[in-house]
C-alpha cells in the first residue's frame, strides 16, 4: 500500500508529464494547423461555408484547445499532490515545493497565451511572410501560423523553464524520463 508521500510524488510526476505533453501537443497542433493552412490558404477565413475546404478540415483549427485541457488536468493533479504533501507536513521547504508544483502549470498556461504577443517579431512592423495586419492597427501572425507561434514562443520555453525549476528545487517530483533526476547517480567514476 502506497503511503501519502508516495501518492503525492506520483500525482506530481503525472502533473509534470501532462504539462510537458501539453507543450508537445501544442507543437503538433500548431504544425498541423500551419501545414493545412498552406494547403488550404482559406482555412481560417470561414472557408468551410464557401465550400473550398474539404469537410471537417476546418476543425483542425480547434486543435490548440487540447494543450489547454492537458494543462488544466495537470493543474488539478498538482493541487492534489500539494494537498497530500501539505496535509502531512507544512515545513517551509515543502510549502515552497508545493507552490512551485502548482504555479508551474498556471504560469505555462497564462504565459502561453500572453508571451507570444509580447515577444513576437510582428511588434516591429510587418515582417514579410511572417506577419500580417490584424485589423486593429497592428501586426500579428497569420491565422494559420498563429497556434505554431504560441507553441514556439510560449508553450515550449515556459515548459522548459518549469521543468528546469523543478529539477533544481524538487528533483524527486520529476518523472523518470527527465534527465537529471535525483535518483540518478551524479558522479560516475571514469574508467581508465
């Protein structure tokens, strides 16, 4: 029978895994939307009503919702893990670790929506083949490339920062597939 601490670590590891899976899904979904946008240039412009896009292809534009759902599940698991840890002990290091575990998915989710609009090359003006007028007096990524821009400028860097922070401050909560876990040997003697 698993102890409360073991269950907390398991829930935390699954939460981190879901957050990383969300970033990978954001890349896949953004790429799918971008590639279909090149094949069907009118994909984002209500082309389904015009009949120039095959049936159900227009629903590919809804794929970027999947990473948000995965991060929401990761947040619930992080809250459950933090509740299990804090119900047993409330020392300062454990509270900080729980705050990191819960804040990570929140930062990734909010940052994936905001950061790409702050660091976009489109703020400097129209960049040929990358930016287009957004109808509000500024420039933004075209509709078909927009989810890929969010994945590359928001989801991926913030997820890497989240995993790196956990690796530094609470390595035991990282899944086995993440390099640098505390259970891995740190110094291996070199054979001469």
